[in-house]
C-alpha cells in the first residue's frame, strides 16, 4: 500500500516523534522554560472535516488527471507554516481547493491553464507542500470562481544527464530522493539538501530560491541552475543553457524565485557534482554567541568554503536536548569528491581556537565526530524538528522560526534588537515568557544568515491572532534593522507586506507589469510575490527626491 502524506503535519502517515521524544520535548519546554500547553492535543479526523461543496467540475478532456477526493482536497489545503498548522487543528478548511490536478506533461499544464483562465479560477502550483510562509495555501479572495491546485509530482523524471558538462535535465516535480536516485547511477549528485529534501521538489526549490543544507559557496538553488523552462498563460519560456552569460538581465533570474506567480516551472538543467568521498566534521564550544560568530566570520573570510559552518546558541541546544544552555556550539564540516579535506579542517580549527573555542569531540581521533557529543545530539534533534509542530500546535504552543541575512558590520546590533523584540512581543502578546534562540544557517564572507526560533504558550482560542501579532513585530524589526525578510524560506503570503517594503518600489511595479503580461487574467497563485495590479508599488523616491541623491 502506498504511503500517504499527513494532512496535519510533516512527512508520511505513521512517522513522527516517538513517545519518548514527545515526552522529552514537552518536559524540556515545561521544566526549563515554563512553557505548558492548554490545548486538547487532538488531531481532527478527516471524516470530521467539513469541506465546502466543489464549485467547479473538470472538463472531460482533463478529468482523468483531476481529483476531488476529500483526502486530496484536505491535503492540498495547507503547507507547513505555523498559521497553516493552527488552522488544520482548528479544522478550518473553508478555503479548500475545488479540484486537484496532476499534470503528466507540459501539454496538460497548458490545458489546465486555459481551463482555469476561462473559468475565472485561481491556480495554485504545488510541489512538496513544504512551504513555511503560506506559499501554497489557497487563500485567494472573493474575485475567483474556484481554486485549482496543480500538483507537479507526476512530472518527476531525470530526463538527461550530461556527464561531460556535469549537468542534468530534470522535471520540476521530482522530489529530492527521486532526483538523487536518478543521478546516482551516473556517480553524480545535485548536492542540494534543504531540511525539506524528502518532500520538496526541484521546481519548488527553484520557484522559492531554496537554500540547501550546505552553508557556504553553493548555498542556494540559484547557484545550481543552468537553465529553466516555464509554462505561463501567455506561452512557454525557456532560457538558453549556458555556464554563464553577460547578455543583459538574465531570464533565469525572472523565473528563479517567481513562486508560481508568473508561471509553472516544468523542468530545468542543473549543475551536478561528483559524489562525496572525503568528509570531516568538528565541533567547538564557546561561552558566548557573539564570540562564536567571530569564529564563523574568520572561517567564512578565509576562503575555505566549508560544507557546513553554523553556530547554535545555548537556548536552542537546551530546548532540543543537545546542551545545558551554558555554551554556544560551532559546527564545521568539509567534504570533497576529489581530495582529502584535512588541511582545510586544520585551518578552520585554528580560527575557532583563536576566537576562544574549545573542542567538543576530537575530530582527528573520531571519524564519526558528527555523531558524537553536542554535535551528534544537535544533528539528531535537527532531523526530528519538523515533527515537533504537530505535537505542540494542538496543545496551544507556538513553535516557529524566521530567518534573515545581514552584513557583518551590522550583525551584532541586528541580533540584539531582533532577539529583544521577539522576547518583548511574546511577553506583551501572550502574557507568558517564551524561549527565543538563534543559530546561523548559512554564512558568507560579507555576512551571516541568522535563523531565529521562538516557542511560547498561547490562549488556544486566540492562537492564530497571537501568532500574527508576534510575527508582525519581529518582521518589522527585521526590516527596520536592515535585514532581509527571508534568506531562504521565500516570500509566500506571510512575508508579502515586508517584501514590498524591502524591494525597490519601481522594481515592484516592473514585476507587477511582468505578471500582467505573463498572467493577464491574474490566476496564478494570487497574493504571492506581486500585487494584482501594477501601480500599487510606490517608488522609494519621487523624481524630485531622486535628483537630490548624492552618490558617495
């Protein structure tokens, strides 16, 4: 029997935290941080979920690739964001899609786009459903007659492998394990492993500018894309396959990060690497987060380009059973398909020790250092983290994250202000103390990507409202203190107001006009990335102000 995805949480039915892990999580939040839930902890059975009557029926020509089965409509009603989780456990499915379509090829997609446009229905592209920012949640407004979700996972093949150039042509609906399985016989790998790897698709990674697990150099899917094919209501667009080009604004850059608002990414040529043969991982403990950040900066600016270099503060280690709260952990890893990595690790160790770090586990004496000590405990907790929310949300406990990026010169001020804003917002909104932590997910020579997590108990009856109040406060702080509203989680619906503030106003207007040309009826993922109409994006400066700008 084929495994089914959960509609209430992460992964497949039958997967999740063990009773022991569940008890440990709740005990830690309660005992160490005073966070205790007041909800009933109950998962709504699918038979109890009330779905609206479908407003649209597929035409005969594409009926065979469409479904209106209740489980499918429920599954495609939400992604994996905190507000999505809250609404699932509140059994709020009033916005469920009317039809779920599974295209087999580009001609199917073109037919579905034409049907949706003629019917005045919104069309929501769906890959792995792993969006944590409302990117696939079909909240579309009243101007559409119905909602169609376009699930891409039947277009999941590796079509061609070019071993000479080390590239592959892969369909957009291929999940991480599927595409890696297709590349393995060729001795190659895409080497893009976000936490959503098991479920998310190549097209989804490209559409959201996904950041992978590797923390330097090839951090984003952007770096791995050679060309992209997209089907839009206005026609098909395919960029030329090249290793690089200086020919004007790149068409790839319009499609990468388009979040399903401009078209459907159907396939892409992506750059490959040899499979890893040499690895080394080490951990170092620091008494202070800012001190550890100095070591990360030194490693990042040394030109070593480790596969992983991140720090995890004491609160996050403690909340996940990987530490006692007294130290910050730095994890650094190197890997190569070509050569031993010992000299690179030697230099990274020097940087860590020079900044006051002390070894967690001796990496020279323990080739399995990544499985030992605080590093091993953190690794184990990280793998389990996506399952935490389905335990905590029904108890009325918010467990959410947000990430950003900032240059090194502004990092320390940014970190303190955003962290304090989050602590204060939790206290003011919920009346409770919470737990706020920070780690680095990625690092660049010119700045880190701080990744914050926060946990707090709420009033279960006001949980969604309280989450939004905290979210608004922390998002305002991120923008006001110079960071990006998202480093790798994408914009979606949740970040749209702050993305509009971050981008130049004139660019927003150009983007809206591009959408109007590619999607003239405005059916593609409404409310994501761009406004419905151009002219709603005010420029940063008026022409009079622009004439007074001084170039320094």
